[in-house]
């Protein structure tokens, strides 16, 4: 059997498209088809827009910032409202203008997503290659307010394979075995008590530092939870206060159609949920907040963060400066069901952002104690040096990051942004033996285009590349390449 025939048989066996091609040609073909498919979607419906931060789990979802005014910390994102997207069919909305608010203010949204993922892992990994090209997205419904106090909503998610070799599983775009899936990831009710105070019930989406949607594949994490959130002040220059608390029972992981107990997602074979509570205060350029996550017999995670944005200088009003600091404390509690023994660790980080004329320079440093690895059992990791592949959250690890981004609008390329970053991590140890672990570097590059034409509002093309180098023996390297197309198509 020829090499081309082997490849074709392999693709047929995995129930995917058959291509008579050789070896790494799959990568090049996937990229070409991905870009061509994205251009063909110009007549179809992207994810909503908001600022991007240093943390990778947020950077995956949001636009590149033009200035420090658009840089938001994890604690600020916790209490941030979702952006509003213009309706695509205003004439249809007009037909509902005389109906009760429950129907009149209905929102119906289709989000299309296509994702190509290719990773060549460290030598000896199993599998050596992770690769898939998928399509899918989300259909979202949200009612208006009934009697000004009650609202309902749901989101149906799906991810299906275009090209997904069985032997190259592990992209997290599909279920294990390269299987597609469809799931109602959100089914929720909201109760508005007074003003900006809400009760959120059942399956919903959250974006806190250690419980968040981590939307960097085809579908996000969602949660079965019962929470209360509120806000006071913050308008017309007044101090603002946000707070929230609740109970999280289950999580739907990114590439799953099943909800499992929070404790099992963390790695414990028992059924436990997570109690959370936190608050944020802000006044002018100063923001400070904290949040705690407690899972009985599993783990307690405390996170706090503060930031200060310097006032604008009269002699340089285009210059922006932002300073931030974060701290995490993690420890086992109760019967130590997570690891079978007690553990404790902490992480500290500092970050500065400087912006001018559409460019942003970010410097960040994080330090982890040698007690244990810093865990992120239910989300993306909020550390300032978390990037595309590595979180740099190992025991004893220090990490330094430098990142530069630019918005090309001033050069006539409206909606085009790019960034590049470098992270150096050193000092890691095995938390059990305290033996040293090889140091690593990661280099990331990211190019995005969000067309600003009215009929294409919501479209988002993105290409990402990461190179990870372990530069002590054994000297290994890893390559990670992604192409993503999103189109948010608001129906109502």
C-alpha cells in the first residue's frame, strides 16, 4: 500500500474527509482550507468584543487593547457586564415593539466558530501530534424581563469534526476519540431584586479568576450554580462596589457534553461543590478586590488583586500607565480528598502596562512557592505570565514576561491588531522530591482582524503560533499553531 493510500485509509477509518496526501501535508492543507473557509464566511455570522489582559484565558476571548484604558484585571472581569452587539434584523425587532417586555426584549444570537489546531509535542509524547479542524458554535436565547424581575435564557453549543485523525487526538476541540458533541451548556433563570442585584439560577456562564469559561477551544466551560451578584455606585466618578457569592455544584468542561461534580473536575473521587464569595471596590484609577473558593475536603483558594492607573499627563495625554499586583493562596482542607495528604502553596505576581499611540508594552513577573504546583481545577489560570501553551505555575517557578501589542488602525488597517510575547521560566521543582525541573521559554505571536464594516460587525479572524523551548537537558521543543474564525450573528 502506498503512503498516500495509507493516509486515505486512516482518514476513512476515523470517519473524516479523505485526503490522499503525505505526512505533514495535513498541516499545510488544514491551514489553507481553514483560511479559505473563513473567507467564504464573509456572508455569514463573531464573538463579542471587550478588552484583553495579560492572562491567557482572557486573551483567548478578547480583542488586543489599544491603551491601558482597555486593560482589565481578572477581578474586574468578574463583575463586568457582557458587551451589547447590534441586532442583525432590526425590522424583525420592530415587529415585537408593542408586545410585553418578556417578548419585546428577546435576544436570539447565532455564533459560528471554526477552529484548526495543530501541536507538535515534546519528543516521546503520546500522541506526538495533536490535530483537528472543527466547526460549530452556539445558539443563544435570552428573554426580556417579565414583570421587570424575571428572565430566562439558554445556549445550545456544538462542535463537529471537519478533519480529525484518530491517532492525533488531544486538541480539546472534540470529545475524546475525536467525537463531535452537542449540549445545552446554559439553561438559566435570572431574578432581578433591585436595580443591579441579581439571582442567577442553574446552568450559567461565569468569568471569575478561578471559575471561568476558559473559552479557548470550540465551546466554553459552563456551570450548574446558584449565585447572587450586586453592584452599587460607580457612576459619575463616584466610588463603585461590586459583590457576589454563591454555590457551584457542577461543571461542563470545554470539550464535553456532560456536567460533573466540581470535586471530580478537580481530580477527587467524591462529590463536592464549591462555595464562593468576593467583592471589588473601585474609585477613579484604583481597583481592589478579593474572592474565595471553598470546596469541603478538597481545596480552598483565596485570590486578591489590586491595580492603579496613573492619571493622564497634561504634556502627554496619549500616554497611559497601569500597575497591577496579584496574590493566590491554595491549601487542602478537611479530609484531604484531592491528594490524600495536606498541601499548601501560594503565588505572587506584579505587572505593568504602558500604552502610547495604539501600542501597549507589558512587563510581568510571577513567583510560586515550592510547596506545590498552583492549581486551576475549574478554569483558565489567572497568573500574569500564563500564555498560549504554558501557565508557568509549577512549584518554585519564577517567570518573567515581556509583551508588545499594536493596533494598526492608525496606519489605515482598521480592525487589525497583533502582539508578540516572550516568557522565561526558571527555578521549578518537583513538589514531592524538590528536585529541579528544566527551565522553559515560550514565544507567542498573534495576528487578528476584526472587520469594522457594519454588515460584518462581529466577524473575527485569528492566527496564533507558540514555540516552547526546554533549554536544559533534555533540550526539547514544542510547536503550537491555531487558526480561528468566529462570526457572531445576532438575529434579534
